[in-house]
C-alpha cells in the first residue's frame, strides 16, 4: 500500500476536481455534461486512492486505467461545456492544462506501478500543443463535437425543454465522452 499524501498527482487531481466543481456550479443541471463532469472528476481522485491502497501491481494499474479514462472524460466534458457556452475557450483551456498534467502523471505512475517498486515519475508537461490530449486528434471525436454543436444550435436545445431533447443531449454527451475515455485505454508510449 502507498500513502496518498506522498503522491503529487493526488493533490493535483484533487485541486482539478475542486476547480471543475466550482466552474460547473452555475451550469444548468438538465444538461448531461454537468453531472458527468462532477462524477468523472471525482472518479479520477477515487480511483487513484483505490490504486494506492492495493497490493497487486496489476490491480493498481487497473485502478489507474480508470483514473486516466475519467480524466480524459473531464477534458471531453470541457469541450462540450464550451459548445454549450458554459465556458469560454480560455476557461476551458485553463482547466484542460492541469488535467493534461494529471493524465501524464497518472501514466507515469502507471509505469512505475507496473513493477512492484513504488515511485512516481515526474510530469513531462511542457509547452501546450494544439491538442492537449490524444483523443482530440480523432476524426470521430471531432465529428461528435460537431454533432453536439449542431444539436446545441437547434431551437429549444440549449434549455432542454422537452424529454426528447434531454435524451438526445444525454446520448450525444455519452458519445463524446466514450470516445475520449476509450482512446485513453492504456497503450505503452501513448503519452
């Protein structure tokens, strides 16, 4: 077992979750992205804590895989929030940068935990690229965001005034988030 107070990534993930919660406090709760962002940001922290308490390297890595996937979901939620005009581009980028650092640190920790040694690799976070996360390069991801933009532009869609509009919002949100999370499934050398 590993002490959470010694993991730099735990503090960064916790700070990111708190910041995301502050941003989403004013968002319309009828939009699927509001709840999903909170659950995904909490999942990063909780899965990291779960991994730290486990003894088996394979089980620790499995918990970190979930934490990585949830962090990527958070980044996708920020893209959706930007489309829905809950955040401006600068605010979304301001939240994505620490998330990117958390993902990189989680991947480094996953590598370190792949053996029985307990050490945390430092983040290699440098200058931001045009895309911060690998899923942002995918055509499927960009097309799913385009669909979300189109849907959000429909009359009545921003307020989700009907059950049908809420269902489409939920399905479209799930599509975007599933692409981001699935692309984060661990592949050596991805980050």
